[in-house]
């Protein structure tokens, strides 16, 4: 009986995710002249459907705690679609004039344009591991994101090299602009601050910890 319930919910989940992926077709044929006004509505629709999808995903996980239902795959797809839609909403995607887009941080918050010098504290890399997210988020926000003297472009130059693996891929299509920094820093925390997945990864880490 339980197996049938799980199978039915998995089937529902696949149908729901297929509806989310229809936004990919919209992006592939997108015309700014005729479809720009639809983007904000599509983002709202995407978020609403995603909330329903996550609720269903949690129901499935509660019924079968040992199951592996490719949560990371679904989350990656969703955030890729969402970041692409948000990029279409930005008023411009051109890099800031006069700023070299190849600037890196060399793994240390040493200094940036406009004469702003940051504390000489090494910025950690975030390799997409949920267990490291809260520590990275706290450090990055205190050193970079909340530094009002820095522009969005300057902050983006610090953020991009700090991200590794899946996290980097989520925003790799975004050009370095002030508007796109806002999109990037909305996308990354939304992805990795997922309470359900944080708890699940924490439990998995505890299970993998060697018994004494």
C-alpha cells in the first residue's frame, strides 16, 4: 500500500516538474520586444509551482526516508531556470563601462576599485556543500555583501571566484553587472538556505560519522 502511494506521488512530482521545464521553451524562443512583460509573471508562477513541488518532495521523503530522489538535480534545474528568467528582467546586461571583467580576488579580500580596501581576511571558497553554507554565507556577507562602499559589480567580482561546483554553475550565465549581482545573491542563498535540505544533509553527515 505504502509503495503504491509513493509511486503515485513520484508520478505527480514528474508531471509537476515537467510543467516547470516549460519555462525553458519560453527562454529558448524569448523576444524582448514582445515578451518582456511576461517575465515577472512567469517568475511568480515558477516560484508558486516550486513551493508545491517541494511540499510534495517532502511528503515522498517522509514516506521513504531511505529513498534517493535526485533532489539536487531538481533544485539545480529550478535555479537555472529562475536565474535565466530574472536575467531577462534586468534593465541591462552590459558590463559596467571602464571596468575590467577579468579582475579576481586571488582568494584574499585585499582591495578593489574606487580605493576601497577590505580587511585582509581570506575569503573562503564555497564548494556547494550544504554543511559549509552557513559559515560561508556569514563570512561573505560581513566582508563583502554588507560593505556599502562596494558597488554590485565589485561584489560580483568577489562572489564569482568564491563559488565552486554547482553553485558556480547556477550563476555562470550572468554577466557582471550591478543588476545581475542582485540576481546572483538572491539565487545562491535561496538555493542553499533550503531548511529541509540543510536538515537532511546534517542527518546524513551524522550517519556517516564513525561510531566510537
